[in-house]
C-alpha cells in the first residue's frame, strides 16, 4: 500500500474545515501524519505555493517563525515538528501578553505533530481546532486501500481496534499482513492480553511509546486508558476513582480522551490502540517511577468490590489482563454463566490468555476453560444450544447463589427436563410451553421491578442478559418443533428485555447478534420478507459495530437471505452443509426451495430426500427435520403421489396447521373443491399459522374456486392479498390448479421458471406420469438390491451392453445421471 494513498485519503477530511476559516490548527501525534495531510489539503484548496511555509524543528526555527509573523504579508502555513513544551509556551505567550498580535489578524494554518494537546485556550487564537480524531482512518478507507479481507466489516472492526485507525500503525500493520502471506493477523488481537509479534507494527509502536511515554506519564488518567479496554465514560470514571484514589468525574474522563493517543475507531468506545496499549503497559512495568504495581493492586480491589457498578464481563476481562488468577477464579464461582454471552472471538481471547495448566484450587478457571475451548459437553443434544451452554456454566458455579433468579430458573427447568423424552416431538413441545411460562413470569417480574425511568443496576443488566439468552434458546427449541409463531413471540420478548435493560452489541455481542440473526431467519422462513431484509441490514450494522462474526449467526443470516432469494441458484453444495448444526434442516429446506423454483420438482425432491436419508447419522433428533417432510409432502401432492404424501403426514413430525394445508392440497388434486375450502378455513382460523402457510392455503382456495362461479370474488381477493412475485418458493409448492391463476396474474418471467411451469416434463412425459418399460423396472430393481450391471445381465439373461443401454434410457426418463439418484427417484415415484 502506497503511503501517498493514505495522505490522499486523509486530506478530504480537512479541506472543508480549512477552506472556510482564516486561522486553523490541526494537532496530533506524528503517527497521524498531521503535517503531510494538512499540506496536501491546502494544495487542493489553494494550489501549490500559495502560502509561506515555516518548518519548526528547533529553537532557531521558532525565532524565524516569530519574525515571519511580525512581517507577515502572505498567508502562512506552520509545520510544527515535536517540541510540545515550546509550542505550548509560544501559544500561551501570544494569548497572555498580546505579543505577535498580527497572528490574530492574518490567515494562518498550523499543523502540529505533538503528543500532548496544548493546555491553552485554542479557541481564543484559532477559528477551528482539529485533533487526532479528524485524522483517524475508518472502515470505508480500509475497504478502499486495504487487502481483500477489508470487504468484511468484522475484519475492519478488528483492524481498527488493533491500529486505532492511526495512519502510521495501519500502514505498518498492512506491511505485516503482506509479510504474513494472507494470514488474518487480526484474529490474535482479541479483547485482551495481546502483544505485537516482531515486525513493522512492533517497531512503530515501540518508537511511539519511547518518545511519548514521558508526556503520557504526566497525566495518569490518560495513561490509565492503556490499562482498560474500550469502556463507557461513567464506568471509566468509577474505575479511575478507585485506582487513582480520588474522585474522577465523567467530564475529566472526557477531557483526557481528547489526548491524541486515545482514538475512537468506528462505533467503539475511545481507547488506546491495542497495538500501543500492550507496549505502554510493558513500559510502565519497567519504569521504577511508575505507579503500575500500585495500579495493579487497586485494579484487583476494584474488580472484587461488588459495590462498584462494573459488569461481570468487564471484571472477568480486567482480572485476566492483570493476571490475577485467584480473584478470577473466585469471580467465576458466582458469575461463570456470563461467559455464555461472549462472542466467539472473545471466548477465543480468554481461552488463549488463561493458563494451560492451573492449580487444583483454581477449579472454576479449569471448568470454564473447557467451555471457552469448545471441549465441553452437557445435556441432551435435543435441547437448544443456549440452554445447554448456560446449564453447563451454572453447574460449574458454587451452590450458594449470587444470582438467585438464575438459580431458580435452572432448578425449575431441570425439573421439567427430568420428565422429558428427547426423542418425542410432543414432549419437546410441551417442555417448550412449560419453559415459556416460566420465562415469561420471570421476565415480567424483572421488568416490573425496573421501570424505563429507573436506574438499572449492574446485576439487573446481567440478570436481564441471562433471561434474554434463555428466551433465545426457547425460540430455538420452538423452531425445532415447528412452533414458529411462538418462536417469533419469544424473540420479540427477548428484544424487549434487551431494550428495556440497556443491553447492546457492545456489552453483549453474542446475545444481540444471535437475537437479530434468528429474527432475520424466522422472518424469511415465514415469508415476512421486508422485515427479514430489515433485520439483515441491522445485523450487518451490528457486525460493523462489534467486530464479531460468529458462525451460527452467520449461518442464520445465510438462511434468511436464501429464503428471500429463491430465484438465484448460487448456494452451497451438499458437502458444505453440516448435518450437526442446529438449523441444518432449515438451510437444507431453503436450498431445496431454490432448486424447486429454478430446476423443477425432481432435483428438489432428490436434494431433500438425500439429506433426509443422511439425517439419521446427525446429532439432531428425527423430529427436527420436519421442514423437509413438509416440503416433500407438498411436492408429493403436486406430482400426484397422494399415498406418499399421506405416509409423511402419519409420521407425526409435521405440525397440525401445515398438515391441514397438505390435506387441502391433496383434496384439490382429487377434485374435492368444497373440502378444500373447509380445510383452508380451518387453517386460516388457526392463530399460529405463519404467513407463508397462509399464502399457500389462500392459493389452494384460489385453485378451488378457479374455473367456477365466484360471486364473492375470492380469486380477486387472493391475487391481491399478497405479492406473489416475492414468494416463488411458496408458489412452487402449489398444485397446478392453484398455481395457474397466480402465474397468469404475475406473468413472466415467473411462468417460465422450471419449477413454476404448469406442464413440467421429463423426456416429453408430464411430470407425475413418468413411465418405465418392464425391462427398465427390472434393471431398476436390480440396482435397488445393490447388484452390478453385469450381475443384473446374468439374472435377466441379457447381454451386459443391453443392460447398460437400458439403464441409460431409464436414467434419462427419470431425469437423473447415476444409479443412486435413479434408486432414489424410483422409490419417490413409487415404482419399486
């Protein structure tokens, strides 16, 4: 990356401010390139050579500057290099004594590469003051100048945390990225305990610390920001008061954060760049005059003092940073469950920071480390992952409850779990309803104790986060058992808890991102497309703000996008979909709908049936694959395989309202229009029926009245009730009589899609009436029995080439390309 590109990216930030005033000052440490950026900006505004330029590097240059000011005849540009103390003295002299008054009457732009903001009234001397904040790189600049990884908002966030958006640090870090051959170095820079590896980044930060440390040491509140991470002003004021042993106000913290070394990368709270903070703390520990050891003791005292309003997540990270393992173990004894709200990169950072081997007396650290490393196991796999995580962590805490509400919740759910048969869909649904009542009652109590205007305690926020996480887990369980409307209600309640409790993505990233991703996926699944798109947009904003991009929320967002984009075929292969992830059935279904719309019923059927066959080897329970059963049953009806559809309904995994829709579709194919309308009315009267299945039900009602008298204009109402063009997946599930009037209404290009055409054919034969010759059926039966073509030829008394030719013709008629697919389609079509 070219150094000049960085300067060109910084200059536009300054041009508007500098073009509108006569006297301006831009000050920042030299790592922000203030002089080069201002020089380039002035050339853009005024052209080259329009100002007298004074470079100040020593005392002689200061004298020359004074002379130039007294006799100034042209606009002046002052480039001040270092000399922090002399710069402040000069400005104070001008302000207090009135010396060099012409400075106040001429056009002067000062660019000062200094480490400390002058403690004078700059507003009295200049029209505009710009600090380091105006020279911080943002995500947009990284995307324009950075490597390919910069397209990822989470990567940009981590990079901005690492470098603070400081141009020189970013430039050095980019060199290290190139030297690493594409390795994502931001992964090692997680929330705490990071040290720069040897390289250009380490060299630049070491030089900065060596030069600026004496200036920082004069302001303990500035230096303290190297000890703490990116935390809000009120919390910083509380911690600083404890460590500095005096009352520190929020306004003091705000003033300290004006120091050029403290940056605000993106939407993060201000703080030292991570690259710089680690070396600054190391420098303090080697300075005999520094209060580092005293600060460490007081930090420990602050973190174990429950009277201070500090969240347990911050306590855990701070104790890890100062490596106070006994205090950390004691904290985990009562607050280990908070780890469930950490994002994956935070969990990774803690796991790497905690020691590999811990003494037996630190049993809670050892127990929690298994969780952070992902080597834990707890509870029936049928239970939602958030519940199993919480249950594991709560089990590792001391019996004496520090969080009574959480202990009560845990005990009540354990009683319900003891009566649970995990392989029973009805048992799981009943358990979900029991848990819903427990959680709803606890949530109501929680919110009643704290009105929107009351002050929220730290424990209240931690309790609220745990409750919200339990509600998210409950939603997962309801999705697994097809209680989609109830799942939507749980997610809405969890969102209310977060909003009322002040929980945001900065404090609880895993919780907020997971909640948003689930809401997006569920909205897409239930055909609330505008709402799904809104959640997807919000999710990307949250990723940009938090830098967290965990695999499970990412999977959910991919599913949400797939539900909303059935018209494209760009998707994962079957090998890319893991059968053991919680939402694998929904991902398979979403891809199946895309196949159905774009390629027709046979490929979609083949895709869904193949995954259903493999599902018995997954960690998921059989009933969790209900989305595939429901879709396959609708395809069976569409293709005239009513007996096969009925068999799927008798399995019991398809929920009642969807089963009614499938039965109505079968009656439509059989020509029983009155029964169709009766069944559809029952579906529409069921409050738990989701929007997508209501659409399908209305489509069946349209098919029942199509071609006959329609005095109530049901057809007109159905056609205009939904935007059918937004739901090609639902449209593709409808039998021909229901699909045709809708296709006539929406027109092309939908009517030309393979899965929406009314007379889909296979080798010229209408789908649903594929016929094989007796010889082809004999060959197919041999393939089902696992015989080779040679063995089939012997058994049938035919030549091997004859059997091979017969098999090829059979493949063509079935629309497949291999023997496994032929067997699958033969079974699906009821031929064997």
